[in-house]
C-alpha cells in the first residue's frame, strides 16, 4: 500500500474494457501522473482488459460493482465510504454518472473533494442538476460541453482537453494496409476510425463516397451489427462496395493513420474526439462535422475542414479537394501536428489536471 508522502486518488470507471476514448484518456492520465505526488486507485466493475491496463500504468485496482442509480443502494455508498477511509483517499475523480452519484454522496459524508470529468456531450436533465452539487469541480473535455450545464459557475467547470502520448504515438511505424487490403498506390486512403454505430454517422460518409474520386474508404472499429448491416446494404445500393473496406477492430490505429491520407469524422454527436488528435499526431488533415469539440480541435481551412452534420455534399467536396491537392494535404497535416504539440501533448494536459487536484 501507499506511503504517507503522496495523496491517494480514487478513480472510478463503469467499463471493464478499453473500447472507448474515455477509457484510453483515463489510462494515459494515470500513466503520466506524478507518482511521487499522487498514488492512483481505480475502482473497476470487474477484472478485465481495463484493470490490466490500469495496473500496467501504476494503479492499484479495487473491484466493485456500483449497480444502478434507480436502485438507490445505500450499501454502495457505505462501501465507497469504507474505501475512502481504509485507503486514506484524498480526492475522488469520476467520469460517469452512476459512479459520480454514489461516490459523490460518499465524498460528502467523508468530507473529501470530488472531480467529475465530463467526457460526453449528452446528459440527463435531472442528473445534470444533482451531480454538480455533489461535485467539488467538473472537468469539461471541450468548451462545447458548457451548453450541457447552463447557469453553472464557469469557475467550477474548467475545460481541459484530451491529450496524446506523443512519444508512444511516434514509436508506431506506418502499417502495410495498402498491401493488406490490396489498395492501389495511386488511390487515396480516407480513414474513418471509431465504433460503427448510428451516432458516428458513417452512413453519410459512405453516401459521400459515391461522389469521391480515386479513393478508398477504410472503416476501422467495433460495430453495432444492425447498423453495420445497414452500411453494407447502402454500399451495395450505391455500387461502391469495392471502394469501402471494413477493417474491424484494430490495435494499430496510429499505424493506420500514418498510412492513410485523410481522416474523416462524420459524427452526429461528439464531446472531444481522441482520433482527431491522433490524426493530427500523424500529420494528417481532418474533415469533421461541426459537433461538440470537433471545431475546437480542427481549425477550419488550416488543419482540415469542418462541415455541417449530415452534409454529404460538403463531405465529398472537402475530401475531393484534399485528394486532388497533395500539397494542401501536406501543409494541413503539418499544421495539425504543430497545433497538437503546442496544445494537446498528454504531459501538459496531465499537469493541468494535477494543478486542479492541488
């Protein structure tokens, strides 16, 4: 167990896998945390991939399922209060509503501060009124999330964007996806990375592909099977099945982005996309919808293009422009990398969060 020289921080998560950007953001936060100053504990619902990654990052794992808010289980509050006492917890850092509810009550009882990290654009009206009252501070991953908490004191909810571990990212080499998927060397690769589901809007990008020339669309990510079937049917209807590649879940996203020419993100809702930052790290231009923090990360006409949601014509026009103009691709990609180094290096992001802890 931990010595008295550091402050013990209790992190909570409702996930057991590393499927989403929020889980990776938590991992990199713990990995780069100043362990001489802070000692991390992570409350996980079960053993699994996430617990394994958090241990590798230097955290102690506590397994506990919190249950649902609607159950209003007082034993969950009691268990968390016991953890706070037994582990001498100085501060709690949550990032989901259920854990924030139960940990927030326990934190009030035990008189320790709680930070609620807001990683989602959409919330629930009642909980968005209750949970800020249980939280000492909120961390917003994008300025766009301020609209979710109208009337909240801005000093209570600072914006701290996500960050990228540049040293780790730069250790990846470009992949051989052209050979793997038999992509012609003259065809541009338009990558779209993320879970294939309705809220990610891949159908609009696929529709745009009908009017995009000399390119292959690479869709990488786990999939909702019903939506995946819809996308594949759409490809057949548009007669573009030979130009859309379904790569499935990949563990080599940095390598894929380095081998691609453009990242396209047609999301219908977004908080602050990690994959946009990864594309910037790979020096690739981004074409993204004007949702959530997308326009905070992408500078329109400088590091890429921001288009209206569901606007297939705009997606096609901007992507075609980048396919035709290789110099513009290169210039925008370099500008994106420079912006990333200046604003979104994970070490700087973690230092900001540590200052908030103190």
